[in-house]
C-alpha cells in the first residue's frame, strides 16, 4: 500500500454526506459525483442526504448504489432515522466526504462513520475538526456551492493519492437525463403546444425553426416575484419574435401563476420535469431548486436573483447566467432573454 497510485485505485466504497432535503442542494451535488467517477472509476458511491427527491436526482449515476435519505420530518419518523444511522455505522468506507462547507449535522454524521479517509473543510474548531483525517483550509475553494465539494477531494487527497490535476472547465450540474426520457418529454411538449394551436418547437435557434422558452414563475419568500411581474415577462418574451413559444412550468402546488396566458405544463415527477425543461431553448426561473434542475437538465438557464448571491448559486455553463432582476423592471428581463436568444 506504499504506492499512492495503488492506494487511489483501492478506494472502493465512498460515502458522500449532505443531509439536506432541498431539491436544489441535491442537484448541486452532481458535480462532486461526476468528479468521483473521474478520480475513482471503479468505486461505488453511497449518498447520505434528505427528502424524497434525491433518489430521482441521482438515478442517472450508475455508480451511486445507495441513497440514504432522511425523511423531511425526521422527528416524527425516528425509526427510519435510526435505521439509516445503523447502516452507515456498520459499513466500512474507504472515503467519507462532508460535502458542506459548514454544516453541523454533516460534521456530526461524518464523525459517526468508519472510513480510511474522512475529509471536509476545516472549521478552525478543534472538536469540530477532530473527526477529519484530512482538513482543507478555507480560502482557496471556488465560490459556487456546486464546485466547493468537487474541489474538496483534490485539495484534501490530491498529493497523497497522486490524483491528477484538473485542467478542464469546472464540472457542470448534470442529472443525466437519458435519451429515452428526452424523447418522451419532446412528445409531451409537442402535445401541449398542439393543444394550444402551436406547432412543435425546436430547441435550437439556428435552424429557422421555433424556439421554446419555458418560465418557472415561482421562488420562495423574498426570492419570489409578483404574478403581474411574471405576466409582463411572459408577454414581453412572446412579443420578441413570432418564432417563440412560451410555456409555463407550473409550480408544485399545481397553481398557474400566469392565469392561462400561455400553455402550461405540470409534473410532480422530478426526472420528467428535468427532461421537459431540457426541451427549452432557454429556461427562465427564479432562484430556486427547479432553477438548478434546469441547469442539470442541460439547457441554457437565466436565473433571476434579487436577495441571494449569484456568485454562490447562479446557473453556469452552457451559456447560463444569473441576472439581477428587480420587481420594478420586468422589461430588463425581457431584453436579456432577447440577447440570449440572439434576437437583439
């Protein structure tokens, strides 16, 4: 075991710890899972997370063999929680990762695990860092939450295990929608458009065909925009070109925010929702989990921000971006949509 390359190959069982039930936080783990596939292609990965969405988010990762998901309301299902804790405690892992920059529950769970390598970001507190075999100091990590965990593995173990340096672009969010899922979503979108009297849209702008712009007019609390604001965005986007079709992705509560002004599409199935959003030439969303799901679906995303930091949460890659949008100026969003569609 003295050869570091051999030690890297000998990493066979990995546990990723990110105990959070939010859809977006699970999608934000996908760059780390892709990085683990690259660094340890022969390893199996388990994910310790929360909520019912995680299994669907990670379904495209064939090396993810188990998703341990705490229930949303853990205190009313203590037996489920205890069963998960017993499973991870009796398993010996080669590598366990506290994927959060600073999570009390994540660090507590890492301390329960038996693993050859236990890595995480240093808190600067002796008792919080005591469970780490390798602590990574803060300051050199990328600011975006999707990239901090991917950075962690190379920073913690790169020299010891002779892990290759990464000269590639940052790993993207990717829920790995299959070709079959995309084909079914394409047919569904075509039926929705046909029911509204429109022909099927093209997802590309360069072939002279139609362009589908999907809107998700919802976010939580202060991140949300008024419904009349979203109506003005929808009307403005539709007016940009006769080639544009606008579809509303209806939020999980099943209530349209656009009052029937554009065709609607509703799905409670995470992977179907991702595949549908992936049919869009451009997906416009408030800052929320579905925005990250759109990025993971592989489409261009315009994420709208007014209270959180885009450098930490904005969609990136594939021409996506975060955009500071105020309640007072929906026309600015419409103009940016036009720019991204090449209609300026």
